[in-house]
C-alpha cells in the first residue's frame, strides 16, 4: 500500500472514531445489543430483503494483501465472494448492525459503516472484509452508536479498489434508517 493510500485509510478511520466519540456523548445510556441472525432472504411486504451478517460474513474472505504475504496465488486470482452473495447485488435490503460514522455534515452522518459488531474503532479490533457495509446517504441520518440499527437501501456486492488496494466488498446506497432496535 502506498503512503498516500495508507494515510487516507488512517484518516478515514480516525475521522470515524472521532465522529463516533462525538456521537456517543449525545447517546442515551443503555446496554449494548447484538443483531439477531436473519436467515430468510425473501422480500417482505415493504419490498426489502431482510439481511444479516450471518449471511454476508458466512464465508472466509482472504484479503489480497494477506494472500500475497502467504504467496497464495490461487486466492489472488479468484473471486472469493460466493455466487449466492453476488446474487444480492443491487437488491433492496434491510440490514441490521452497528453504525460507525465516517463523514459527519451538519450533525448527521452521510457516510458510515454498518458492522456486524462493535469491536472496530474504540476496541481496536479490525473487522474482516465481509463484516461491514460502507453506506452513503445523501441527506444523512442521525448518528446512533452502540445500538443496533436497521439500514434500508440498495446493496452493491463486489470488490471496490482505491489506488489499486481493496477497500471494501459491500456498499449500500442508503435510503432510510430505523433504530435503535428494541
């Protein structure tokens, strides 16, 4: 990874942690929650497929950097995302998880991650590539930390690269958010 890309990734993570810390200061007290697994992949009456990280993170994904260090050419040359996951590309989904704001504008999050758990940022654990979805919402949503939210939108599945480096495999054009979950 070149220095500029590395600095950009660090800056985005730091900005997310700073935004998360600011959002946490305004959150009501309450215990941490865990998103429940949603197994069914059929659209509900609202037209959205209920989707959970039990499905999105159900396969091993080795990042190209890890594969290169292990000299595993078979991983470097193949698409590791299973067909059943690729079938969700451009699907309208309702995804439950934990928010980590990346970009805040006027007190709302316009770009954030929805993650399988809360261990990123403040706890120092880096989630696996298939344990987060990068979300963009043009009008923004209220930052909700340490509570399960449901994000509605159109999921995009596929490797996304910046400056030649893999930065995500899931993105979403967000439409609305509901949460925290009861």
